[in-house]
C-alpha cells in the first residue's frame, strides 16, 4: 500500500506543476494576458467594472495579481521543493491525514512566496510611480533593468545567498525542527512556511528579474524556474550560483554600455 501511494505522489505533483504551466501559457496567450503584467489591467474595459465595485479598483487588481503570482510560484518553485515533500510524505506515510498535512506544507510554502510577491508588487508600484514623476527616468527606463540585473548578480556572491541555499538543500533539517508529533497541522504549515522563507531568501533576487523581463513571459519563467531547481536540487547546483552571478553582472554591463550615451543626453 505504501509503495502504491509512493507511485501516485510524484505523478500527482508533476501533474500539478504541468497544469500550472499550461494555465500560465493559455492565460499569457489569451486576450487576458495583460493581467499577468503589472499595471496592464487599467488598459481594459474591466477598469469600469472595477470602479463599479466597492473598493474594486484595489480589490480586483489585487485578486488578479495574487492569482497570477500563485500560478507562477506553483509552476516555477514547486519542483524545487519536491525533495522536502517526498521526505515529509515518508515521515507521515502511516497517518490517515497525510494528504491534508502535505497540502498544509505546500500552503505554508506558497504563503511565504505570496508575502514576498505582495511586497515586490508594492515596490514595483512605487518604482512605476516614481518613473511617472520623472521625465528623465521615463526616457531612461533601462536604468531600472540594469539595477535589477546588477542587484541579482551581486546577490549571487553574498553569504546570505549561500546560507539560504545550503539550508534549502537539507530538507531534513526543516522536518526535524518542525515535526514534533504534536499539533500536526500547525507544525506542517510552519514547516512549509519556514522552508518557503529560506527559499525566498535564496531566490528573491532571481525572482525580481521577472519584474524586469515581464511577469507574463512564460519563456523567462521556464528558464528561471529551471535555474532555481538546479541550484537547489542538483548535486552540483551550488556551483552554479557564482557563474550565474557573473553572467547577470555581464548582462547589466552590456545593457549599460549599449545605453551609456543617453546618460549625457
């Protein structure tokens, strides 16, 4: 029976991730693809609907944003926590509520990324508001792209990056710390939340690249998701961080060099 449950688990997770990617691809290719982009919702007829609802201009965009962000996290980040989920599944294999507990681990993980997404969205909105008030920044928006690329590149070399990465690569430590046999639902949720917090600490700079290349770009999502999965799960993944950081810094330098003439314009 345990072997049968094991045979179902990975296909189920793979199906969930594949469904997330399919939904994102269909959404991005549809007329509603603008809702994956920050601020694009105001360009449609739904703006009038938002205005007609109580607090609609805040609530509706927030719901659309959170929905899109959760889909992105499910597609990009769930593959990176499969080792933790598989380990937890084994620990809880003898429990009748193992499915519910595993779902709580996933919910805690997604909650950590949702909090980061909301914070990033607020920061993105502030940057756009500043750009709208600055004629120079409006004409030189590439500066923001250079800043994001450079920040992501520099972070790849920091001790915090490697501390969080090493923590994420040892899922047993989360299970030992949070799974104590009492208040199981709370512990499962905290386990996922704690792991998600370290995952955010490890990958936040790379995720900020989505704000530079566009959150509706499924191709970039696939590329970044693959990189983060390799970093966290592959045996040699830790050695990818420095070359990736060098590549991001080189990309920032290229963009800067291509546009440097504008600085004196």
